[in-house]
């Protein structure tokens, strides 16, 4: 899989969604999870999941923060290079993490944090350098609205199902999930698709009309194949 | 706890929410879960939870329906007298169960099914006699939109956190969850609250004005205490 | 205005919205406020407004229920024949009134209660006989989500502005507000409109085609005028 | 196709969605379109589409109601037995039709009216006897919020694409659309599916457990085949 | 109309909405369509419309991309200087166009693309230099959620009705539509309004109070007229 | 209170929400009100409230703009140093203020404007230098959707209740409200909380694990106290 992951580093999330559609998969782009305070970054890695449910006021006590089931314990379990995907149920009025927890994730070698919820302490978390895809910021802490219940479980995030070990790719168009069994297929088809698109851009740049070109008809398929050989 | 559960059978969901608020709990009423095709029923029992995440098209195959993790296996694990609470993420365009699964739940002695999602096969499920609180009906099956991932886990339902073993009460005003540790408190305070409300109704019926009566001032507290003794 | 109010008792809310549109008024039907547990009732009367804002937890104490600004005081200020319109900000997870307060409104001669929010204690409030247009029921009391802040102020309800003294009409199609200055206009135009519609129904019943009939062309206008004279 | 349409009259919308999923079609159930004031009705027929866009105030004049492009002209073009599907963009605050237009549709032999919007004049339209699937009622007329722009065009309705001539089936679980090219497939597979479900209901009624039964394993497939032969 | 279009180049969208309100038009600003990756641009031109409906999985095949009804054909029909307005039904999880189609629109001289949906391939489309007003980006292509059905039809966009040939103006406050028949009125009234506002800004800058100034009373109207003469 | 207000200038909105939660207050962060066109600003001050209800077309006339109840009169009543909080009911399609009114607020010494609605004339208002927290921009004026009804009343804003004189704090994580009675508590607890967080950041920076550190166990509490003494 390492070769496939390397290949995915040069394939856009847009192309990945197109390739997955060939396999009948439409639910792969996580609504709400957009780049936070940066542009141009790309990340690829296996999903490490976090799960929240709504808050219940009798459980959201200071004592609970030292529970064995806590975001703190989850973070200490994150392997280097993983991409954390947090199911915040799309809640946008409580930030799931601030600077201290983000800083610890960086120390542990986490590649990125992706959530359909929001963050808090905007300046602090930007200072940690963690790559984050989220739906914005809010001042209240997660306990204002959410209860953390576990990690490495199947979760929902932005309308997608995410299973531990699925491969996540994120760039400026957002974050997508690739089922483990399809990673090789996406990597090889995706590379070809990127090549075709680069040829199409050249042709349109030259003034070619779209019908017959994109998607290519027989003539244009041949021209494309010729171009590929000459590269 | 049996005595407390019995007491809860005569306490309305409205009163329960008022008593829980005294303990700072506001998140106890499940939005979306309303009585389905009946009126006047009341149920009380421990929660047995089901959890769904969004569908992923590569997993929603006929083969998957025979998985060890399936709604079928979950149903065979349901104890008599439990109240099933299903986290359908509020999805209203795919019915989580139809007549066959509801019929089996009845056979197993399930007290009620409660969900923030919807059902399918309206006539069939009404024919099974299962007590259901839900957000309506839809023709598509759960696999159209949802993937079942487990049972007896902590879940979200209608904006509430539900933990296995929490006590659920449902009537025509909807369904509420009582944390296990507060069941005795709610049962005893609730009984007193219902008694006060019955006296208040009498007083208003006689033409009493509301200020000073509800909530009662010192004079009216005394009148109420006298009434209680004479009953 | 009494004659106009009497005339409005025979004019549907649908017709009223059509007449108001002639004056450029589109915001007159209150979204969410639908008949609660009955069908066929009609009410007409001046608006008595109630206003809620979101709950703030430091103010939602038992002590607050005895405040001079409370729903209890507001109810004692309601004049006979008024129609209470409550701005609940469209909140559907806390019931603004239960049986005791509804019963007192009935005692004071209130014609109807209209809200973009919900009620609680479904069976109790239906027992009081109060005519209610609302968005459903919920078990929690208003203090779970809302703070009452005043009466006879301008309010929002279901996307409409309501000013104290505006005339409210409600039937099975919902509730509408008529600005005071337009009551006479709506009453007279509305009566004529209802007459035209009754003639149109007869014509369609006979098998007439719609184009040229509804709205009537010159020929059909003449036929309608002849029919009016002969009645 | 007549035979297929006849077969569809005994197949539930629930079963149809399951059969369409085998062909990869998930977008076939129209959100919002539910039975209006009746239960137990079933309709089958080809779609006749209506399309609305938002209102523009300069066009919503009385003069416009006599335009060649009007709902009146569309109705006169409706063939007997068609099922009218109206794209109201899910708007729930303006009723697209009242009693007069519904009465005319009945005269023309329309089988049913289906919309993701709402109706107006609840009592009047129920009196016409037209079968309606919609999202409720509102007092204002369509011109309050919507402009009618054409008929027999491709439309959106409740999250589905509807093309003129698609086959529509509606029952108490809502309304579904079957692409013309798949009607025969759905009719034959659906009949078999209904038969299997009736056998499953019997088995569960006898006390059979679900795993291995639904979906059936090899043993149960054989038992089902035996049962089919003996019928 | 050319003179009017030129005049509109110096009138803000804010002023245009104010002038249109004088004619009773409130539905003229397209919700969701905001400047994409730039600030300070202004465009004016006639609308060229595109229409999408929800995806249907049997039609979203590679073969369909070569249909005579495709976005490719629509683009080849776009006249120089037009403003493309795309009805994406407010869908924010599938990008309607990427770099290749945007590049072709630039080649054809399209002035701007406006949609209530989203784009894909953020960096690619910004590289083309096309002026875009939209609701953001998403990785999936339009076929993930939408089906293209036609061009130069009446459409909905962001809560407005758009008819081919309406005049569109867009700036940093968003995009507005001017009915063709009102273009001259808006242009002349708008110019006067901008002048008044520039005088008002000066007066407030000097420390004048608002009541009596904005809107101006008789004294201030005179002062404004004097100022106009002296300019 | 002056000392408390000064202390609040160094306490983040995030910390304030955490301290308020200790008093059971969760509703203190205003959804929708985010920094407009700047970063890094902080404001603290007493709330001056404005209230809007939906537009009613018969009242939205030019004559009304000279009413004694108008935004113009409200602005002339604003005290120096206040923070204006405007209840726009979360409406995002009409801008409540443009450059002229914002400029006048600056002249009157208003510290900031906070709303759950939107602004208009983006460039003009940024030119005034007023600090604004809002939900974006729209071209139409407030009269397109809203009617102004009063100032210094209790209001709703972004899901919070705001009472005149409450203390408002806003920074890049949004805007929060502190009940007057809790200002001293929040100021003193908040300062201690900020100090603890700065120590925690150092510890995590050194590579400390989270469990036992945050929240601190007995050992870490002692280390923190030692650190405090040595500062």
C-alpha cells in the first residue's frame, strides 16, 4: 500500500471522487471539513477516528476529564502519520480542540486533524502548525455541547461513513475517504486521469471546442494516446 | 430500581423534564421521536441502543446483510422489556425497520422502539402492534442512506446522549431519557410534582388567579399542604 | 371595526392572503402555527402578544417564576376575546404552555392561542378546550429553552411581524395577520372574492375549462355579474 | 408496458426502492410528498410535470394569470390517467393549488397530484376527491412565493429528478419514481420480492429467528422454494 | 440599453436593491453567490442561464457526457459578454465546474459565472482568471449530485427567478438581477442615489446627527440641492 | 466593575465560556457573529441592544425612516464605549447597516457592533474602521427583510439572551455575553485559568503526556503551584 499512498500524494481530491464514482461510491467527500487558515497543503494517511455524542450535563464534570475514556487517552494512542477524523455531529457551536491538545498531536506525529465540527482558540491552534480541516471556530469547549465516547470506532463525518484504516486525502477542495480495498484502484486510475486532464487543459488553452474533446471522441482519444507516447 | 420504574409509570414525560432540570439536565427529550399511529400509550424501561452511520456504497451489498454485525443479530440480543433506542442521525429519507423486523422485536418482548429517524411499511409495522416513537415514514430501506454498525454502545438520539441502561420513558409528549443514577430522585420528586399539579388544576378550575398560585406563595403552600393531609 | 370583524368570520385565510397581496403584503401567514388536535374551527380577534428570548441559565430559577414579568402576569392582563400570539422563535423542543396556564386562559375568555413554537402536556391542554395553532408538542417546559420577557410588544411569529391590536384570523389553512389599517379593505374585498370563488366552483363543476374562466375574461365577467344579480 | 403497470399496482413503494437499489438507484423517493388526508390509497401512472421558480414581483400581476404559460393551460394539457408531479422547490409557505384547480384536474381524469410543496384550502381540495401527496397546507396562493414557468419539462421534486413519462407509484410510505427503461425489471423483480416477504412474515410469526432467515441462507432458500411450489 | 449598462457599472448592488424595492421587488439578491477568491471586481451583463436537477444514477454515465444536452454544448452557445447564471439548487457538495470548463468560458469571452452552488478544483479555476460568484468549493463533480438539463430557460438561483436576458450586476456584496423592463429606471435612479449617499457621507464625516439627515428633511434636502449645483 | 472589565481585556472568549460553564451557563456564545474583515482585535464593554422583527410591507415606507422609533434615533442614544448587539433573527439576506450608519457609530465612540445578521456595503463599512462581528454581507438593506422596533430591550442574538448592561467580550473565536452579576467571578477565575493554560502549554512543549497533566493530578497540581511561586 505504501506505493499507492505515494501515488495518491499527486492526485487531487477532485480526481479521487471521480474515480470512486466509477465504483458506485458517491459518499466520499466530507461536508464541512475545509482547510483552516492555510492553502495549498495536501495530506494522505490512514484514518484514526474519534467519536462524540451530545453532552449530558451529569457527565460533563471536571472529574470526568480524568476518565480512562477521554480525548487525552485517545491522543496518546494515535500512531505517527495517522490522520485523525473526528465525528462532531456537525456541531458548530463548540470547538472540539484548542491549542494544548493540538500541540500534543503535533508532538505525536499526527499528519492532520479533520472534523465536521469546529475548533477553538484560533490563534493558538494555528501556532501549533497542525494541519486542520474543519467547519470554523467557536469559543466554547467541547463539553459545552458534546461528550467524547471513544476512538477507533466506525464514525460518521460530514455525511460519510469512516472506518478505522480507511485512507484519507485532503487538499484545498476538502477531504475525501477511500475504502481500504479500493486504494490501489484509485491510485492507478487517478494517475491516468490527472494525465488526461493535463492534456485537455493544453488543448483548451489552444482554443479547442469542448464537444468531442471532453470526454474525448475517437479522434481525440487517438491524439491523446499519441501525445502520451511522445512525452 | 423496580419500585422506581413502577412509580415512573404514573409520571408524565413533562414532569420528568422539570425534575431533571433541577439537577441541571436540559438534554433529556429526544427531538423527532413522536408517537407513531397511536395515542395514550406510555412505556418505561431500560435503553437498548442501536447505532447507524451514513451508508457507504461498497459495504451496502446483499452479502453484508448476513454479517455478524447486523440489525438481525442485534435483535436476537434484545432482552425482554427493553426499550430499543436507535441513532439514525435524524435521517428522514430511509426507514430503519419494516414489518418483519418489528414483528421479531414483538416476539422477543421488546417494550418499544424509539428513533430520531423514520420507519417504512407503515401498514405492516402498525399491524405488528409494536409501540413506536419516530419521525415518520419513508419507502427506502435503511441501506439506502445508513449503515448499521453496532448495539449497546453510547449513542446520540434526537440531540440527547443515550447510554445502555439509561431509563427511557415515552408518552404523547415524546420520549425522555433518565440517567441511571437519577432514577430514584426523579421517581420520588416526580410523584410529588404530579400531586401538586393536580391540586393546581382544581384551583384554576375554581377561578383562582395564577400569580401567587403557580408557583405557590407561602399562603398557597399552606393551603396545598392542608389539602394533602385531608386527601 | 365590529362589522368588519364579523365579515371576516366568513372569509378564509386563503382569501385574506390574496386580498393582502393586492396591497403588496406577502408576509401575513405564520409558518409553523397549524391547528392542534381539531379541524374546522375558525377564530377572529385582536392580537395580544407574548415575547420569549433564549434561556439564560442564571435567570431560569424557581424564584424567577414569581417575577412581576412572568407569563402568569401576562395571562391576567389578557382581555376577553383576544387572540394570544406567542413569539417562541420557532423553537420546537420546549413547550411554552401546559394545561394549567391554558385552563386559566380559557377562564379569562381568550379566543385562541397561536405560536410558532410548541405546547406541552398534549392531553391536558386538549382537555381545556382552548383553540390552539402551534407547531406540535414537546415534553420540556419553556424554561428549558426560553425566557419570557414581555407582553403587548411588537413580535416576530412564523416569519411575520405582529403588532398589538393587529387582527388575527385562523382556520385549517393556518393563521394570518391583518394590519389594523387594512381590516375594512380586506373585509369588503374578501366577501366579493368568496362570492366569485363560489361561482367559479359551480362553473368548473359543470365542466368549464379554466383558461378564460379563472381569472374571468370579459365574457365570463359578464356571466358572473348576471349570476350575481339573479341570486 | 400496460402489464407492467398492472403488476406495479400490487407492489409497495418500499419494495420498489429495494429493487431500484439493485440497479444503483438511490434517488427515487420524493422527500416531502406524503398522503394528504387519506390512508390506504395506491396510484400508478406516467408523470406529467409542472415547474415553478421563485416569485418575481413584477411578473406576479393579475394580467399574468391569463398568460399562455399558466397553470390553467397546463391543466388543459393533462392526459387522462397521468400523475401530476409539481416541482415547488420544497416551498412550504405558499399552496400551489386550491379547490378550483383540483376540481378541474379531477374532471380531466388526473390520477393524482404529487408535490414537494404544499396545497391550500384544505377542506375544499379534500372535497374534490383528488388523490394528493404533498408536504402540508398553507393559506397563501402560489403567487405569494412562486412563479409557474412550464410543463412537461425535466424537474426536481423532493430530491429526485423526474422526466416526463417516468412511472410514478405512491402509497402510504410516499411517492417513488421509476425510470421508464426499468419499469419491466421492477415489475417482475418486485412481484417475487413481495412473495418472499409474505413467506418471511409467516416464518417470523411462527417464532423463527432472523439471522439466516432474512436474508435467507441456503437452507431457508430451499424451504422458501418448497413453499412456493406448494402454494 | 448600452448607456444604461454603462451607468450600472458605477452603481453598487446595494443601491440597485434599494431602487428595485421602490418598484416592490424584494427578490433580487441571489443568496449563496459570493465573490470567489477576489475582491473589488464588478461585472454587468445579460444573463445566460444553466439549469440542473438532482442526479439520477441511471443517467449519470460516461456516455451521457457526449449528449447533445450537455454543459459542453451550452458553453459553445454562450455569447461574448454574457454572465452565466447556474441554478445548482443550492447544492454545496458537488462542484458544478472545474478548470477545463472555466478555461473554455474565458476563451469564449464570458464576463462572469454566478451560481448558488459550488465550484471544484479551487486552484485550477482561479488560474483561469474567470470571475466567479459562488457558495464555495467541493471536490466531487456535478454528476455526483446533479444532472444538467438545459440552457437559456427560466431558472431559480439563490431564491430569485432569473429569466434569460435579465441584467445581472455583481460586486463584493453579491449578485443581483434587474428585470429587463426596469434597467433604465434603475440606472437613472441609481446614479442619483449614489450622489446623495456621497453627500451624506461627507455630512456624517463632519459630525452631523442622523435624524433629519438620512433620510433628509426639508432643510437638508435644500442643502443637498445646493451642494449638487455647486459641484 | 472597571477593574473587572480591564481584567477581561486579557482573557480569551474561550476561557470565559469555560468559567461560565462552572456556573451552569452554556448559552453565552453568539452563533453567527464572527470577525468581519480583521483578525486579532479584542473588545470588552456593556451591551447596547437593537431589536428587529420581520418586515411588514405596509410599514416599510420612506415615511417610516423618519419615525421616532428608527435606527437613526437609536444610534444617537448610544453611549461612548458601548458594544452594540443587534438581534437580526439570524437573517442573512438583508444587511442591517451600511457605511453611513457605521460611520456615525464611530463618531459616537461605539466600541463594536455585533449581530447574528449581516452587513451591507462591505468596502464602505470597512473604511469606517468600526469593529464588527457579523455573519457576512448582503446587498439588500434591512427594510428588504426586517423592521426595526426598539433599543435597550432584552433580545435574542445567535441563540443567546442579551440584556442591556450585560458585558460583551469578542475576539477571533467570536462574541460572548457575561451576565452582570458574574463579571467579577469571571474576571478573577479567568485570570487564574489563563495562567494555568500558559503553564500547560510549556509542559506539552517539553513533551509531557496529556493524561494526568490536563486536568492536572495531585503531582502536577503541586508542580504548577511551585511554578507559580517562582514566576
